[in-house]
């Protein structure tokens, strides 16, 4: 009877091991595909062209390096595993942050460009000539995006398709207003310069409101990060002041459970606070 129970346990453990191996393999394949497609495509939007294999190898090396550093610093595998996962997701998060900053920079540059475009149209220049001049003189990322739009025109892409692709690369409300104004003016005519000036005034007022909101909510965001970091700073200080008492926190299952609950509650509280102070206009 005992041998039958042991055999059943062995078979169950083998089945669970194979299932976990298959799930890990599928997750790694999905993760690799995401790195090689989505992240590389986002980098191409920044006009950065990187080999997907190099990016995947760099991600693996970063993940292993962070796991090794965490294990050497703490001697615990339960810190090495989250560090490894963090290293794996770090490139995608970095690219997402870079994309967000680039979109914000484009939105800040767009009102001045619209005013310049409206002035060129009032002076008698055509839309294509004005866009080419702006692409040559404007700073990045505005010059990159409109330079690409102008090169697409020279390759035979229609003006409306070029504008649609610009909106796909820069999916913001400001770009949508600009693209819609140019497309409507191209179909029905009308005073494009006046429409661009009104859009520029609206975008400038929107940017001023957003800047004021960011200034008013900066204190709340800083308080959220300080409150989230305070428990970990206290744990680090207690490790130096009373290492014997804190050793149970790092080396016992009860301590691991406490740390897991602490991390989950901290992450949930930080998420709630950032959601409250994140006001979109």
C-alpha cells in the first residue's frame, strides 16, 4: 500500500513537472515573440533599428545579471526570481516610457508647427512645400515624423494615407485634430490656415491646463512614492541595526509570506494613489 502511494505521488510530481515545463516554455516563446515584434516595432517608431535577436539576447543577459546580483546580495532564491522577471520586463517598460515621452514632446511642438504652417499658407505657399520646410527646420521628433511624411509623398503614397500613418505612429488627440483638419480641407476646401490657427490655440490652452494639473498633482505623486518606499527603507535600516531579528524575515516561510503580503499591499496602494492623481484632459 505504501509503495502504491509513493508511486502515485511520483507520477503526480512528474506530471506537474512536465506541465510546468510546458507552461514555462510557452510563456518564454510568447515573451520572446513580444520582445522581437512589439518592442522592435516601437523602437522603429523612434527611428532606432535594432536586430530582434540582439534585443532578445540583451534581455536574457539583463535578466540573468539581475538575478545573479540579487542572489549574491541576499543569498535567497525568492529575491533572485523577482529580479529576473523584472529584468525581463525592463526593456519593454523602458521603451514604453520612451514612447510616452516622445508623444508628449511631439504634442508640445505641434502648436508652434501649426502656427508656422498657417503662416506659410497665408503667405501663399502650398501644403506640401510648407510641410517640407517645417520638416527641415523643426527639432526632433517633429522633424522626423514630417520628414517621413514628406518622403512617403515622394514615393507615391497618397496624402491621406501618409496622414493616417502619421496618426498611427503618433496616436494622440492633438495629432488626430491636425490630421482631420488637413483631410477635411483637402476634400471640401475652405480656409485651412484659419482652421490650423484655431487648432493651435486649442492645443496651447490644453497644454497649459495639463501643465497646471501636473503641478497640482506632483505633491500627491511624490507622497505616493515616498509612502511606497518607506517600508523597504525601514527594513533595510533594521537589517543593519538588528540583523538577528530580521533574519527570520528573510529565511523563514512566515517571513516570506509577510514580505509577499507587504509587497502586494504596497503595490495596490501605490496603484490606487497614482490612479487618483492621474487626471487626463
